[in-house]
């Protein structure tokens, strides 16, 4: 839980993920994990497994969250900012913002918003600020840092910092006794602007290999059939595509085995159409990718009932279950064979006894 609290309190916005990168570097250093960065600023942490030649499982999460980037001061108290990520413009007016400049926090209030015509998403904002904000500072909705209340975990940014925290929590649990398979965590930039970091990592794969088995971690808008409190979700697809069938099958088998051993473990399996996730990008570029997510409340800080900006929130047990599932996948990852080898064996067993009746 310490990692979840720390990560969900980090300042970030699309293209200005430097605080998250700093945290990742320190995290890797403290645990003596290998860390590599590509020329686009994506980061890979790696825990070597006991069988070095075993293929790698790579858990991926994005480091950004919809937010503001300071462009220029119009005068001493008026800032022009770009808004990055999908949030409806009508939610922004009058909202309190915090800009992060070095160790300093600068408060502001949105007094003007530009929207894209078709989507009505916010693109630019005018912010009244208490002092001059250095250009390129990240700005976030002033919705408080991480806190726990009634089994729900709230923060100004859960998507995808809670996903990233889940992957780190897994590494933290595995580091003393590494599993057989090699395990890595890939952290990407600017997902909220159209998976820019993940596309770079796929087109110019300095960090990824085609033999990697990928799990894209997300926080995805909860659905009537995928509710908070019912467990983490094996996400079989998103708004745009469906994910690797064989990896999804393996992950479901691992989750089923875990549920039999651990009465508290709960999981769901669903297509989550609230948005498009990075697993779609990895699939497009020929990588094998599945996905795991937690159901998210107030997706992208939009409290749709109150029509106001609010904190994002998740059920803390869904997150804990997600971590348990990551650890179980990491520990049994070396047993996975691509191309539905396990499922084929299972269905052919029955075929062998009954095929005689086909004569
Ligand atoms: Zn996300």
C-alpha cells in the first residue's frame, strides 16, 4: 500500500512525466533492478529470473494522466496552458489547479477553456495563478493526493498511476526470490494523447522483443457488468480491438487456480469499451499482448453525475487482487506456451475418446 500511496501522489501529465521517471529510477536502484531507457523516455525495469533463457513477461503501464502543461505567462497572474488527454471542456471552467514547479506548488483557477469542435474535449486553458509558473510545468486538478476511505482509494490521478504502482508492488514482492521467468515492467509516456510512448516503443523496439509476453495494465471506466469490488478484470478487449487469445486464456487459467487456493481472491473477465488501451498498439505491431485492469470511478476526473471534476477512485481490494494476479502470472509465466498449446491439448483429450462416434 505504501507504493500505491506514493505513486498516486506523484505529479504528472502527458509529455511531462519526469517525476514518475525519477521515482522509477530510485525504485530500481533501491532494489538493484536493471533499468533501461529508450531515446523517447520510455523506461524498462527488469528482474532476472532463475532460468535466464526463459522468455520474458513484460507488464506495461503508462506514466501520464490527463492534465495541463504551462505554455506562457500573459501577465504576472495569467497563464496560458495546453490541456492534454481527454476531458470534456465543460468540466474545466472554475476548476482549481495545482502546477508543480521544482519543489514548489503554484495554485490556479481555470478562467477560460478552448474545446475541440467535434469531441468537445478541452485543448487550451487560461488559468489565474498566484505567481508566475515556469513553462512546461505539469498542472493537475486540485483533487487531493492519495487517501483511503471506506474501502475506496481516491486520488487526483489513479489512471494509470495505480496500474504502475501495482506493477511495482509485484516487483517488490518478487525481488527477494525471483521467479523462473524473466519479469520486466515497461513504463510508457503520453498514453492519454494517443499512446505516443507505446507507439514509439513498438516502432523502434529498443526495450521490447517480439518473444515478450505483454500484459498492459490499465484503470478502465467501470461498466454495469464490471463493477468495483468484484475483483480485478482480465480485459479481453477495448473499444478498438480484442487482445491475444492465448495469453488471455493463460491468464484466466492462472486466475482460476489462484481463486481455488485463496478464498479472498476475486477476478472478472470482460471486454472494457470505455477507451482504447496500449494492448491494441502492441497487437498492431505484432507483439503478444493481454491486459488486466481495475474498474475506475470518475474516469478522467469526470464526475458525470455532478457534471464536475472529481477525484478518481478504485476499490482497494480490486487493486490488491490485481497485484496477487500479477505475482501469480510472474511465478507461473515460464509454463506458458504460445499458440494455444494448453487449450489444444485440453480439447483434444475429449476428442480422442469420442471421435469413434464420428464414423
Ligand atoms: Zn490509462
